[in-house]
């Protein structure tokens, strides 16, 4: 059951070990802006008579007022609770009655809503999405019950999941005063204090055409999308939404070590996260170098760390690394490992630090660079095959203040990357860092 | 101004059938007698292959529970002349994606390749299926990986509840054992067991294949013989007996220290080939399988805020078709969720779905079919699934007509025939007390 799931886990939970969506795609999008400031991205794909329709708002958990964590995510849920035209609870039913599916997700920097549906129903979902951008209408009873739903969501996805609990604490220790320290779904005590007025003010403050990206992929032409967008979203006036400034976090002055255990932890895990540049804070080649470093260190069973820690030294069952650079603020680089029973996590930490230091000192080989580069470039063909998920990278990039070019020219940047670029990325990791250790409770 | 939306709420009277596959599947038969369903599509220079052998984890020998899953993890860990690293490096270098998976009733595989590397990709697939090495190093490494996965799974209340429930309702039957194995079963598996599995399970008479992408029928025919022609014509898979689940209608507690209790519940359901199948899908959509359009989501989540996720769906296991559902609710209120689920179940049995619910369910079940066909691997998998259930290539094209032809009266009769709230059996993982739970349905 995946209903209205936020991206909590993607950014803060179990998938820590396996982040790294590679964005090596060329989708050839058509991009234009309506008079009211709404950015529109269209990717044509006529293989099947279906469309993916999404609206990405440039607001996320990192934009919540102090003491109101969980507000962006709660509002995401409440967007299904009605307008004067569409009564509470009817939105998803209307989509389903046309054979469509819908959902939404909240991240640190964006909140996105989507419908996948037969292309002939695109006008309907565009009207509905535009309607709730402008006319959200909430009732106290619906608000109260939905607040309980998001508390259950937190229990299910965070409190019941030891790896997610660890990740929450690790993020807080790492990001300190920065808004990325906050859990995307919020703290339970703060969720309980959220009010209907909080949600409506947050909607009014941030949900406007000039603070959103409309994304349509599938069996449709840019011309059709343009005229539909003008008839629907185009009628919503521009609003004065705040500028978003993320700021720089305090750099860790020393290593951070968070250890977490609970009665229901049966298998140890180990994570390391570093704050690094993002697409918004550095040139494209810096992010590409971190992508490549992630592949070389932890991309599959032929990577450096897998060969060393899993195959040769048998200290870990699995290991992976990945870079998340699609962020308004800094990005992050995460390495995750599943230790073999009996492996000392501090030994794992030292070995991985040494592997990073080795690249920081000696760089990577020409053969490694070539192999990984070819693999990343070939991935574009597969990405173009996938109608629903891959081209979203375009809209996500715009929603966090990066550009279409960051996605579209990624291949060129990868192709031009040198061993020195990868070495420079490793140098940025080679210093104080944060590790998180999840371990079973010691026997009493 | 936003245009009024009332017009969109009109009840469906006619279903608009959509072409499910943009291009029709053709049946390709090789000179050597191998059959595959092909959707030829030259839009992108890539090919996706899906394959499935009937017979899965339920055929694992006693004492070796987890064998099929173990094999699924080992086929790409070295084959023919290539050891594990050589095989993995070749896949990586050619950007070939290859993976295998065992379920209770089948063993499936997928392979995606760029058209440029087509011949070598099929050769690697052939090597994996016919000459896997099962060397000692990857064997022990994968054993650790699967044991690790069991430990991680045992942290999740939903998985614990499901495992306990299946063991309880299928005592002494292979369906009562976990597909991913047990610590003892995984520990006992040897290289000889893996070889025996491959030799006795992978045969042409049990194989179905789906292919999508940049390849023509005659090229595919040649590759089918090269890739699958050397598999034995038939095999000796131990039969899995038909079984009736033992449904007490009670609630099995699974003690676990978690803040949210997870319940998994089950009753019998129709087989995929049962004439009631499509009508029953309509009933389940309205009751539990329709997301926000289902009564369980409405009553448990929307009205009362008792859960983030709640639902149930038909699970057509070959030897014991079921309906399986789940819900997660804070410990103190899990009993209320279970009471509502049982009450809604009874109400649906007694009165069936309304005409409006039936129209909407039919519209979704027919209209949503193309959404599953959004990538080449997804289409290839659909082709093997259709074959696995002995359905024709144009099955999806006629779904709307098939649904339209079922009367509301028939659907309500099917609800009455199949739904058995008094036999709905639950397992609940969490820190639950007997007083938190409702009386059993017996």
C-alpha cells in the first residue's frame, strides 16, 4: 500500500544506503512560462495513450516555520481534502473513476502532486490540479482526522523502522542549525500542535503559479499542454511568494558518531553522510564528479568498496554509495554498509575513510573512469524508456532552483569529466564526517 | 475562473475501451520450437526480456527452505567460463541489467540490454540459465546476504505477522513456509542443491517468454533457440498439493516491541481461471483494493484517521487462491481497525457493492490497464504474466467488454458467495494485549 507517501524515506530513512539516482538523461523537453509565472515542462512520448501530469511546488519541509515540523507534509495530505468544486475525499475518486492513479510526495525542498491517466483525461486533471492550487477549502473535522493519519504514517515509516529512527538522529547531528536537520514528516509532538490555520496560511504563502512547475510527459504535444495550461493554471493570479534561502550549515569540527539500538533491531547497519555541494551551489561538473565517485566507490559488485569490504576482507554483506545533489541548499554524499556479524563498525568506518583518502591522494585510474563513464552514459537510453519516473528529474531540478540544462547536458559533463575532477570530490569528503551505527541490543 | 467539475462526476454508463498495448503482441515460434510473445518497438535501441518457469519456492525440498530464492541470487554470480567478478564486470561493462526472482509458484527472470549488445546479452542469459557455476565464494557471500535479509525482515511487524499467519493457515504445506527461506534452511543449502534445482526446474515445457523492443521476429527466433534451446524439454518438478487454508476466524498475536501494530488478514478467494474472477475483482475494488475508492480506506483512514495504509486484494496462489490484506494502527487502537474491517466485510457480503461502486470499479479496472505498460520491462513482464495464467495476447484489449458484460446482480451474488467475514483470520504483530482486540469471529 503506497498512498500519498512522502519522500521521507528517500531522504532520511532506510534507503540511505542506496541513494544515488543517476540523472544521465536527455529528454528533449519543451519548456515555457505562462504570463503568471508558471513554468511548464513537456516531454513527448507517444508509445502508449497515457500521460504523467505533475505539479511541483517550490516549498518543502525545510521551509516550515520553527516549531512546526511536518506542516509541508500535512498540507500535502490536506490537498486531497477539498475545494468548493471538489468535496473532501473526492479528488482521488474522480481520478480513479477515469482509470487514473494519483499520489503526492513531500521532500525537503519540494512538494509534488501527480496523476497518471489516459491522455484523453489530461484536461480534467489539469482543471482539478489548478483548482486546488487556488481554492483549497478545509474543514476542522477532516483536518483532525488527517493529522491522525500522518501520525500513523510516521509510526509506520519512522518509529516502527529502526533505520529511519537512526537516520533522523544522524541528520540532526550532521545538519545542526540548518533546516535540513528537520525530519521531513515532522516530530510527533510538533505534528500534534499543528492547526487548520497553520495549513491554510502555509498554502496561501507558498502555493502560487509563479512558485510551481507543471510537468506533463506522454502522449501529448507541447501545443496542447500550452492551451490547456492557459485555460486552467493560467487563470490563477501571480502571488508574492517568499524568496527561499537555505544558507550554509556549520561544518562539523570533529567526527560525529551516532549509535542507535532498539529491541526490534536484529541486523546491524552502518551509514556515513557528508555535506557536499549541490546543483544549486556548485558547477555541474562538481555534482557529476560526486556521481562518478559514488559509482567508483559503491556502484554495484564491481566497485572499490564492494571488492574490498565484501569480497576480500569479508567485513560487510553489502555496501553502496550515492550522491544527492538535487537540492536548493547543499547536497549530501552517503555511504551505507551492512556489516557482517561481528564486524566492529569503527573498523568499517576507518576502512571507508581510508578508501576515500586513497582517492583524495592518488585519484582514480583511467580504466575506472572510462568504465564508469560508459555505464553512466548508456543509462540514458534506459531512462528514456521509462515514461513515469525518469523524466521527472527535469521538474525536480527546476523545483529546487537548478536548471533543465543540469539534467539535459549531464551526458556532456560526464563525458568531459577527468580523473582530477573525481579526485577533487574525494578531497572534499576527506575530513570530519558523521557516521550512524544501528545495532541490536546487547543480550541482558 | 475554474470550470465547474460536476460534469466529470457523472456515473459511467459506457466504458471507453483503450488499446492496452500500443502495438499488438505477436507470437514468435522458433525453428527449435521455443515460443515467445513479442512487442516489436524500434523507438529506442533497447530490448527487454521477461521469462518465467512455472514452479517456485513451494517446490523447495524439506529442510532446504529458501532454495529457489537462493538460486535466484546466484545465477548472475558466475556461469560457464566466467567467475562471479568476470560475469558481473561483463554485465556492468555492457550495461546489461539481469535479475531473477522466486515466488511461491514461479521462478522468473528479466534482462534488459541495449540493442547493440543484443547477442552477447542473450548469450550471458543462456549461460546463467544453463551453466551457472555456484562457486564456493559467491555461495557463502549470498548465503550471508540472504540471512541478513531475513534478520532485516524480522524487524518489520508486517512481515512477521504475514509469516506467522501463513505458517498457521497452511500447517505442513509448502505455502506455510517463507519464500525467502528460514535461517536453518539457508544454512543447509549446498552447491549440489542449487545445481539440482536448476536441472530439475528449468525446462522448456514450464517456460514462458515475453520480449519487447528493438528486435524483429526472425532475429528473435534465432536467439530463442540459442538461448533456451539447450534446456531440457521436460522436468521432474515435485508437485505441490492443492490445499485449503485452515481459517479459524481468530486473531493470532505476534508479540513485538513496536509503537504501531501491524495486522495481516486472509480468507479464501477465487483462482485466476475461476469464472467469478473479474466479478470478484470488482467486489474487492469497492471493499478493499480501490485505494481511496474503497470502503476500508474510507472507514478506517478517511473517517477515523486510524491508519495510513489499509487494504486487501485477491492473491491467486496456484494451489490455494487467497485474499490477503493488511493494516497498521497504533497499538491502543488496532482493535478498532480490526472491528471495522470485519464489519465492512460482512456488510459487503450481505449487500454487495452499489451500482455506483460497480460502475467506478469497472471503469478503473479497465481504464488503468495501460498505466502498467509505461516501460519496456513492464510490458515484457505483462506478456509473461498473461502466458503464466494461460490468457490470450489480446486479453487486455477485451477487459472493458468482459467487465461491462457482468451485471450488478452477478457481482453482488459473487460478493455473497466469496466473502466470509466469520472466517477472516488475522495475525497482529505489536505490543498488544488481549483486551485491545475484538472477540474472534467464530
